């Protein structure tokens, strides 16, 4: 095991594109390959990983930010075989966390050991909190779909991260597509825009097919990958997980 975990963020310009759903399933797929995975719910104001997984945590990042809990104290095991640092939802102070508190949580994440990969599931958009968690990650996975506004928002996120923080290490997952062909077309489109206007290429992590299995699994608080392991969607998550594993092998 690498001593320092690989830290990744799952992020998007536009909201509701499937970040949390993808995070859970990719984490479960990675955990199936015997890796120690931690997911941190970094959508601080609107956290919902605990709900998607049907768990009711007694402590959350709120206790880390405002109480005397350490990050290690709030981590719980999940049915997906990965660990979770849950956050709380509907708490205004968490949605508007002060810079020092964000820095404190970031440094606690940085100091964690015993994990191969830490995945930060962020909120949408280019707010300071989202940018800060993206900055903590060594690679940002952007979830996009075919909607034009989703593509333009993703481009805005990439542009800000590049121009403000000199970030050029992004990987794309194309969600809710009808086929791999459609996903590659969407990826090629956003990649050509980045190459033309920002001067670098994006990495392609894979795609996720559009399937009611997503909605069903969220409704029943199950993990699609484990609930329907033979589905095309589960195969998509395993492919993405394999691609992510290859980054881990190359990580310094
Ligand atoms: N591949 C997919 N096929 C069908 N529906 C999907 C897919 N991915 C996500 N969804 C739906 O999109 C909604 C938003 O997903 P979520 O992960 O909460 O988005 P985000 O975290 O980006 O806000 C969910 O209700 C889910 O059912
Ligand atoms: Mg989410």
C-alpha cells in the first residue's frame, strides 16, 4: 500500500448530474478489488450519502467542525465495503463554513492514513468550499451529461480551477448516456474545447448508462453495483474503477 492515500474528488459544474450516485458505486467497485476506500461527504450543506446508503450516523463532519470530534471518530463502515465520513444536511452553518474550518477539515483528511484512495464527493458549482475540496484532491473527476448547460458549467469549473489554481488534471465520467458511442462523442466535444481554449487535454474515466436501476437503487437505499452486478451499469462502474486503480499505481 502506498503510504499516502490517493485523494480524488468527484465534482460537477451543474447539480444533480449523479456525483453522489457515481461516488458510492465507484467506491464499492474499488472496495471489491480489496482496496481500502474512504468516501468523504463534502457536500456540506446538502449531504446525502448516508441517506442513499440507508445509514443513520450518530456523528458527522458537523461535530468535527463545531464539536470536539476528530475525523477518525465519525467514520463508519458501509454495506459497500468502503468507509464513509458523513456530513449533515440542512445545517446553514455547514453550508457556509468559514475558511478556517474548511482548512481544518482538509488537513484532517490529508493526515489520514490506512486508506488506498480517499474520494471527496463535493457539492456542485464553483463556490469556495467546492473549489477548496477540489484543490485538496490530486485529480478531479468531473461528472457530465449531454445537456448543454451541464457541459458549459463543467467547462467553467475546469477554467476556474485552471486559471486560479493552475489545475490541469481532470478526468471525465459521462453519465446518463444511451451508449458508449454517445459518451465518447460528448467527451470528445468538451475535450476539444479545453484543448482549444485552455491548451490541455482531459482524461476519460468512462461512462455510465442511463438506467432506472439508478433511481430504483437510490429509492431502496441499495448500491446498484451490488444489487445488479450483471447489469451494464455495474460493468460501467467496474471499468471506471479499473481506470482509477491505474492512476493509483502511478501516483507518487
Ligand atoms: N445513470 C443514471 N441513470 C438514471 N438516473 C440517474 C443516473 N445517474 C444518476 N441518476 C439520477 O440522478 C439523480 C441525481 O443523482 P445524484 O447522485 O444525487 O446527483 P448529484 O450528487 O450530482 O447532485 C438521482 O436521483 C439518480 O436517480
Ligand atoms: Mg450529491
